[in-house]
C-alpha cells in the first residue's frame, strides 16, 4: 500500500462518525431506546416514557405551525449543498433519533442550545456520567459567544489592555480563516445516527476544520506567548493551562456530536500553522491600530471587504453571521483602541519596568474589578440590544426586504452583513472606548 493510500485510509478512519458515537458511549451518552423496541417489550412503559417527549414535540409543532403558517426557516433551506463534483455531502444532516440500542440510564440530558434561526434542537439522550456532561458543556462554551463577550472585556478592563487587544487580533484572524476554510472544503457534520447530536446551534455550518478547536488552541497559546516575560509567573502554569484548555474544548466537540476526530485535529494543526506565520506581526498590527493616522478607515474598510468576500463563498448558513460578527467585533475593538490611545484613557506600561509584578489581591482591587464588569457589561448589552433593534429594520427598508419574519430576513446577505457587522462593531468599540471613558468618569479606571 502506497503512502498516499495510507493517508487516505487514515483520513477516512478519523472522519468515521462511528468513532464519534463510540467516544460518546464511552463517556456515557446513549441515544434513547427506539419506540418500536420499547413498545414490543411493554406498550404501557413506552407510553409513559415517550409521553413527555411527544407532548413537547406537539407543543413545538403547534407553536411553529399555528394559523397554518410556514415551517420554521431552516427546515430545508439550511442544508448546505454538497461540494461540486461529488467530493462532499449535504451539511446539516437531519438529526433524527438514533436507533442504536444501548443500556438505558436513569438520567437524561436536555437540549443544550437551540438554533434560534433554524428552530432546530438537540437530541434528548441518556447520560450516565453527569460530571463529564457538565465538564464538556463548559468546554464547548469556551468557544461560544457568551465566553467571548465576557473573556475579552475582562482582560481589557481588569488585567492587561495590551494583551487583551492582541488576543482579539489573533482570535479574529484564526476564526476568520477557519470559517472561510469550512466553506471552501465543505465537509458535512458527522451523520446522526449513529452520532447523538447534543447541540445543533452550528449544525447548518460545515465541519472541517473545527473553529472551536481553533479558538481553543489559539487563545491559551497566545495568552502564554503574550504574558510570559511581561508578567512575573512560573512558566509551568502556562504549560499546564495550554493542554488542559485545548483538550477540553476539542474533546467537547466530539462529545457533543458536532465534529469528527479529524475535524478537531485539523483545527489544532491549522491554528499552530497560523500562529507560526502571523504571530510575529501581532505587535506591528496592534501598534498600527493605535498610532496610525488613518487606522480607523483602513481597519473598517479591510474588515468590511473580508466580510463581503466570505459572504460570497457559499449559500446561507449560520457561519455567515458568525464571520460578520467576528470581523465587526475585531474592527470595533481596534478602532476603539485607536481613540482610547489618542485620548490617553488607557496607557500601556513602559517597557523598562517589565516584567510586571502580580498585584496583591485586596478587597478594593476585587471590588473594583467586579464593579467594572457589572457596569461595563450592562452598557455593552444595552448597546447590542439598541443596535440590533435599529440595524435589522433599517437594512430591510433600504434593500426592500420583508421584515415580518426576522429569521427569514436575516438569511439575506443584505440584512445579515450590516446587522452583524455594525452591531458587533459598536459592541467592540464600546469595550475599548466608551466603557473605559465611563470608568474614568466615575473613578474606577
């Protein structure tokens, strides 16, 4: 067997959905026993077991189909097409209930997340190992919006604004390249069955590479690269943090049934390659963003051009909005840091006093940190809500798109791109400009 044939065989093996299902079973996740098999054993037990699930399903159907309305967006629209030439398969495979039998457990996990655009929900599953379930729930959240909107502001407001800004630069670069690569390769998510889909929020996107794995690799490695030598702490802390963070995020995506083993390995390797090429330029990019006279115009134009390019790669899926959100956030944070620097609201410490000592933990320090998070996040969430209410109807009006169904309207590039880009651009700008100005004004900076 030639080397090429061995590589093809290895790729096929690592992409096998049965390996994902085997890992799920090893971690205590089983698909619910099929109705037919249960009914054959005891019809009354089947009625009792299925009644709550059937009731929930009927209620959802009545809500979605009330007054003879159309089916929810995404029932067939969000099936991304196969790669031309037969090299791919339709994405967003209908989850269905797995028919594979397994030992029934006494506990079951509910839906982790619901895709608000497609109406799709995760499968109910028997979970026998609840500590692992909650651990991997936490791991998958390390690559979701809730984590990002807390993590980056915390760094910028409380720890080190310079490190926070440069983490954002690396995150935007890695995530953008990952999302674009997905739409070029067009590999589907693992098939279900045999895989149990515990989460389907990103099910309408393609699978290769895992952008969760890319984020879970880029952030911890970049944190250590940016802080070691700048702050005084033992390197062993970083050497422990990187593999723990990275492996938790990567394994959580296999556990949730969202990625194959090959997807997460490719995401990890791809990120290492991106860091090796682009990390030496991060300082240059950050200094340009802060000091160049025309930096805001160049930042906005570049990020917008990248967004328009990514929107032409494929048909609609949730990755379109994610990409615009990432680019908008990065542009807003970069522009905000430019004006913050010009006004002197946040000044980086001079290089001659590095490495910085760790400040002693005190009640005052802790209290100010909590107050900054509460005040800052309240302002950011208000800005996001206001911009969402303004941009979607405005874009619909400008491009003459019906706005009665927001989910359908957002599937148009003319609506999704400006909504995500402007809304999260303002969120990023608030994080690095408006909120620090508020801190300065009320005396908690």
